[in-house]
C-alpha cells in the first residue's frame, strides 16, 4: 500500500508528485459542545473539500481517491448509511485534472460514489460552460443556490436524498469571491448572489418538504478578513441548518466548530484528511452530531479500492502522450537545479516571474526557489517538462503590499545565504543590490520597482503563489493578505508564456 508503484503509477509521474508544496491548512480548535454516549448513528457523512485534484496517494501527505473510496466502501460493508459529499475546488489543480479539463476527476468521483457536490471558485477555471459539461458527466448532482445567469440558475439550489425513513436536504452555496478568484474569461454573464439570502430561501423550501436534516454544502470558508460571507456568518444568520460542510479557507477542523446549533466541518486541503460526521436521531426529533478527521496515517491502513486504482492507472497512460506535447523550443538550457535555484536567480526563474507579470499586470512578481524542481534542456519543451519544473499545482494571486513589505520579503528570502534555501526569492519587476557580508535582515539596498526607486510607504501590486500567501517559507508578511485576483497554476502560466513569448529557435533553425 505504501509504495506508489503498487498503484501502477509510471515512474515519471511518481517523480512529479512525491514532494508537494502545501499551503498552510490551519487547525482551529473546536468550541465546547455537550458530548454524550453516542448511539449507533443513523447517518455517516464522508466529506472532502479543496482537493485541488490531488487524486493520487502520496505517503504521509495525500490520501487520494483510492483510499477515500476504500473508506466509504468499508463503512457501507459494515452496514452504515453513508453520504459522500464534496465542498468544491475539486476539478482543477494538478496535471491529472487539467490535461482533461476536469473529466478525469469526475470519473474518479463517480467510482467513489459521491452523491452531492457544490462547486468551488476554482471549479470555474475552465469556464462556466465546461463546469456545466462536467456536471452532465457526473453521476451525482452539483448544487448551488446562489449561482445563476440571465437564463436562470446554473445548477439546482439543493438536492433531497430520501432514504425512506430519513430525508436529507443538501443546499449548495458558492463564495462571491469567485468573481476575482477564478478566471474571469469563463465567468461572463455569471452572477453570484448573496449566500445568506439564497440559503434562507432554500432552507424555508426544504422545511416545507419535511426533511429531517438540512446540510449546507458550502464553498465559503471561515476567513474573518474577507468581505465575503463566511460559513460562520451563514450559521449565525440562517436558522434551521444542522450541518455546514465547508471549504475554501483550507482550515483543518479536527472536531468541527459549533456556531449556535450548527456544526461546521472542514478537512483542510489537498486530500490531507477525510472528514467524517456521525449523526444520530432520537425519537423526539433531536439530533446528535459528532465530527472527526481521518488523517493520511490512519488512511494508510486501508487497501486501495481496485476500480479506482485501475482508473487512475488508465488516466496515467492517457496522460503520457499528452505530456510529450511540445509547447515551445529553447536554444539554451533553462536552469532549475536545486543547488542553483536556492542560491541564485536563474534564467528559468526569470521566465516564470515574467510569465506571472505578463498574466497579471502586477508591479512585482516573486516565487520561492523551492518551488522550482527541475531544469529544461535546450531543444523542444514539452508539457511534461513544465510540470516537472512546477509539479505542485500552485495557483497565483494578486495582492497589495507596501514597499517596506517587499523589502521584508527580500530579506526573508536571502536570510540563509550562502546556505541554499527554498525561500530564496526569484523576483520580477524589482531590482536591488545585495550585500552578502551584511547581517541577515540588512542585506539589500538600492531597490527599484520598474524604473522608479522603491518607496517604503507606497503600495504595489504583487503577484505570487498561494504557498507564499499562506506564509510558506516564513513569508509571514504575506499571510492574511486579501487576494484581489487569482490566476491559473504556475505551469499553466509558464506554458502560455513560452508558447507565445518565450520562443527560441528549434534544432532545425525554424521558429
């Protein structure tokens, strides 16, 4: 089980997935709630969120669909009544998804037996039209009570699952941050209504259908710094919701969080945990809910579901020729070796930050050297080459920072020099002088943003990765910054840039 080779994965893909860069998935302590001896549950909910297409098991890091399906089947075989839910940001992220525009992930979810999903902002990355196509491929409904266009709702507002003696209503809600946290090219004509009002209307309608349990399946998050509605605010504002299965903020809630009479659960991100909620009903109609997480260590004891393993292997074989597709040519070696990108900015780092600046129009771009994992030899450049360079599916976002914060970022990234460091900054749009002999924190000077001297008090637009925005590699000055706009993954941006802007002569001398 612990060997990826046992899943039938090609060696070249194993090399791409064994060292993911993970944004922070902060643990939030549960709030006090009365605990009693649990009777046998009437319903077990398995839930996932923010998978970002982490479909494949990675030891000690990511659980993947073969083990999620195994956990669901284990409970079903034990006679449990199982409801498998997903709270979005599912169809986009890694090459396994992007090479098929999400179709592969739908296939895996169909095999696992997912029963309801709500889309996340990144599920709109291929465009609303493609998301509707994916919904048609799914054996389960996508629900979203607050998403529409001029013709009406894009998806049903809720789903009712009738077990005969138990009726469960599941409302879908999507963050209004999707307006700027998905590719705008695919959102033309799409409207994201107020989640609270949409939830209130759906809850009233479900109450009229005499459901026994109301679940809000939401991609809202618990971010208190956001202007958008959070799942906590939803629980405070709308009565009648028993459980909120949440996503978006990448928070790991080991036992959930109680807000009034509503339990909010979330698994973190990137398939690091499986969520489990047990619900029991008493004769007087009261409900007892308890939540926990199954982490990757516990999940490791499961045997991978064989149909899922076969499906993953099949898509790996389909991906292999696609990864050989040539996107550009280079007349020089593009340097991404670990011992170099962690102590100096290379031509490959230049290309990546240039791609980010071109896509975003930002003043400054920055990535950490640790995000670059391979070099590209002179000659044809394939999609597989770019994924080998940037294997982690990190997205990019635009934030506003001060000049002083830009300097602090440089000093953080250069603090370990001359020792190699994953934090080493590869920068575009910003130049500076570096004095290695000075003590850490005082090593840079003569900063220029574009052609102008940096003003410590001025505000600048910075494009960087979700990993650094989560405070990764000690870039704490970025943690909690409000993301003004989100773009695609680094490998996607680099592919577009090299195809259109970074062309070199091929071996035959043509361009």
